[in-house]
């Protein structure tokens, strides 16, 4: 039984370390992609990085994106369009980027982003637009 | 409704294969259950540790020859025909899932080597495989698939 308890402790430490590393990695990628730009548009839009091997993209992310209101979503293959993926430091799939009309990244979500979260970020992007035009 | 706009300069590869995700879930359930039986059971009856190398063999065989994937075959031959588990086909590619399964098999093979001289290391590695299989089963997050994506991005394997 002693070996089992030690094994649980070791596995727990590894899982905890991996979780901390993931948080650090996401923060660093978010910082590095701050200020990154894509093409401009008339309204805020979303860049959706995916790949044909990404299951969560199809089972979770795409249904969440379909729930959003009238918004432009550019679906990008992260491997085929590596230059664009690298610009936003896409290290995991799915990744969604909410961009302002001038193409600046306002929010970068690494991993699955829920529809309410994306709606909130889009509303914020539209609010920024209204403040700028007022 | 959100509109998925591919854009004129974007290249979007769409998976045109169907993968039955119920088979994957049964496979993950099998991995978690087997590791837990070996892990808890070995505290009372040590020979149950043999389940770890056996599981490693099953996973590695299933990676290279899908017809030998024990849990998936159990689903296709028993659970699905009897309606015990309903099929859930999803447009997907089987390669990342096979890669993840193979990775699990390799980790369990390494764990098997350590089980006798360093049981804590062997058991901890087995437990990590079970945790990752459970995360995939419960939350749909597949670490092996993410590693597959990273390798594809680095050009080490053809991921698209």
C-alpha cells in the first residue's frame, strides 16, 4: 500500500507541475501575441485556428462559434497557415483571437473558449469601437 | 449564427473521415478501469500488476493493427451491435487518436519496466496514463493529440 500512496503523490506532483506549466505557457503566449495584427475589417471579427486532427474543435468550439450572433469568423488551418499561427503564438488547438476592426488582437483564447466568453469579448471589442468613433 | 469564413487566402483542410467517438470512449474507459484495478488491486494481491504490461501490449498492438485493439473491438463486436453503447460518428481523423493511444502504450511499457525494481515510478507512470485517459473521457482534452499537432507544426510528422 505504501508504494501506491507514494505513486499517487508523485503523479499528483506531476499533474500539478503540468498545470502550472500550462498556465505559464498560456500567459507567455498571450503576452507575446499582444499587439499582433491580422487584416482589417469593418467590424470586430474572430480568427479561429483549427486543424483537421483537432477533435475538441469540432465537438466543442465550432458549436460554440455557431451560437454567436452575426459575426465574421475566419477559420484558419494552424498547420497550413503557419505564419499566421506563429504570429499569434498558437501552441494549442483550438485557439480563438478576437480582433478589432483595424486587425489588432484584443483577446487571445488558447484552448476551448465558451460562447458567452467570446460574446463578452466581442461586446468589449464593439464597445471599444463605439468609444473610438464617438 | 456565427459565420465560418474561410477567406480567399486561407487554406482549411476539412477531415472527410468519420471516427466513431463511442469507440474512443470505450477504449479510454477500458484503460482507466484496467489501470485502477491493477493499481488498487496490487495493494492486496501483487500479481495484479501484470495487467499493466498486458495493457501496454493491447494499446501498442491496437495502434499498429486496429483489428487487435481489444477495447475498440469489444465495442464494435459486442456493445454496438447490442445497442448497449450508441455510435457517435464525428468528422475527424483517426491518426491523432492512434498516436495518443500509442503514446499511452509506450508510457505503460516504460512503467512495466519499472514495476519490479522501482514500483513507485512504475505505478506513478501508469496512474498518469489513467489520469490522461480520464481527462480525455470526461472533458474531451486529448494530450496525445496536442503533441501530434505540435509535431506536425514542427514538421516532424505530416499532420495535415
